[in-house]
């Protein structure tokens, strides 16, 4: 027979009773808690903002590729599908709560443009007017317009990858004299093409593609030797009074290969604020150029070894004096400029160079160097020319 120990059992019963009573007094703090993700009906879009508009002060109705926009509204959570025109956004790229949705605009050309943003959730869908700016191919030109036949050269610009060049889209072509050029590689900002072995001088390259508003055709020059104003293999023809000792054929060690005969090379140390007449002479300015300088560009090729970038020269440095005017060429004003041993084409509006105006006939042209600090240089210049713009 078991004997109940009252002294032990009674306190235990009091403890259990106390615990049960305490449990009835627990407050559930999660009651009616809203995590911001619950939606209760079809989505509603009140406004659209740029992602960097933190205060949501300026609604927008347009955006560009790769912009991130913010929808403000109701019932925006649990996204199933979002499209701009007919381009769908991967749902994994979208962050949405009930009141806000962060959406990147895809970098892709639509097949159909309706200027609509379509938004679908588990509870329904809606659409609103929204225009995505669709860029055409931006073409700056050949990195080196005097690339030799057989060379691979970059065509610089932007959006090359969007239009199917290189055989992906039959209507996107790049040709020279009707012959399709081989596209070696391409990215967003360049397209490398192979110049044919039999490519003629003084010709053009034609780029064509189907844009949103129809066919777009662009022409760029290739080796316009007829525009070169100084044949440096014959310096006696240009009245040079300084700098002929700087002309080289490009055959010596560490000299860049020539593109079109002899060129100007400046190699050595130059002291701060010294005035150095590099190549100074003149040429016969055609009357048509003098009368219509806005139709022309002043061009040349430049080359710098990787260890000799161009200095930020401020208002000094390389000075181009055309017809007794003066233009400062400072390619490193915004960021360091270096061609890393490759020839690179430079193009400047002739109206910017001709600060003293132009007149037909004999015209002076002086290439000056005035460093704004002690400089150690190895820079080459070739094919100085005045070239008519291609339309």
C-alpha cells in the first residue's frame, strides 16, 4: 500500500496551478502584425519614381535601360509577372512589398513597343503608361582610322550588343564597298572588325541596322589619305622652320610602326613651362574649307607607350596654332589618356581649332609643347589632316 506524501504533493499542485494561471495572462504581441507583404486585392499603381528619388518628390513617366524604378501603390506584393513593352523582367530581380516595388528596366530591345508597364500579382493585374527610351547604336568611329589592311580594329561607341551584329541579325551589317566585314568580337561599347587585305584607301565603312523607327545607316571614314596636309616624307615642301629633326620613319627600336609614311615623335625630358617648337610650318588652305570650317574635322593619330600617358596640362601642354590662333589639346583633362602603344585617332571640330578664323591660301600651322611641370615624354603624332565630315 502506497502512502501519499501530502507535504510533497501540495506544493507541486500549487506550482502547476500557478503556471497554468500565468499562461492565461501571456500577451501575444504578433496579433494583427503587418509585415508589409500582405495584399488584399488586385495591384494598384499610384506613381512611379526613380530609385534615387528617396523622398519620392518627382514622379516619372519614362526610363532608360538598366534604370531601377520604384512603383508606389497598393497590393504590389507577390509578383507573378512584370513587362515593359513586350520585355519581361525576371521576377527574381524584383523586390516588392504591398506598397512599393523596385524594378530594373531590362537592357533589351522590344519586338513591340506599346509604352506600357504591365504588373501582375497573385491577386490580379494592372498596367500603366510608361515609356522606355530605346537607344540606337551610338557610333563614335574607328579607334584607329588608319588601321592597315588585314588589321583588326575596334569600332567604338555603345549598344552594339543590342542589335545582333556579327551575323546574329541579318539586317545588322557592317560593310566596306558592299563587302561584309568580319566581326571579330563585340561588347556594349565596341565592335572589333577585320579590315580586308585588299581594303582601298579613301573609302568608307557603312553600318546599317533596323532601329525602332526604321533603318539606320551610318558612314565612317577609313584611311582618308587625301585629307593629310603634311606628307612628312617630303618635309621640304611645307616651309618647316622647326622640328624636322623630330620626323621619323618608325624603323628604330621602340618606335611605333608607321601607318602612312613618316610621323612626328617627341621623346625625352622637357622642363616646366619651357616653350618647344615641335613641328612648325604651313600649307595651302583650300578656299572651300576656309569658307565652311563647320563642315570639317581636324584629325590626327597619336600613340603613347603604356609607361608614357598624357599629362593633364591645363591650359598649356600641346598647343596647336592654326592661322595664328591657338588651341590647347589636353586629352587628360577629364581622365588619364593613354593609348598603350596603339595608334588612336583624335578628331576635333575644325571650328574649335581655328580660333583666329581661316582664309584660303598659305596658312601657318605650328605644333608647340609647353609643359605645365617637368615632363618625360614619348608621344607620336601622324597623319595630321583636315577631313570633311561624312553625312
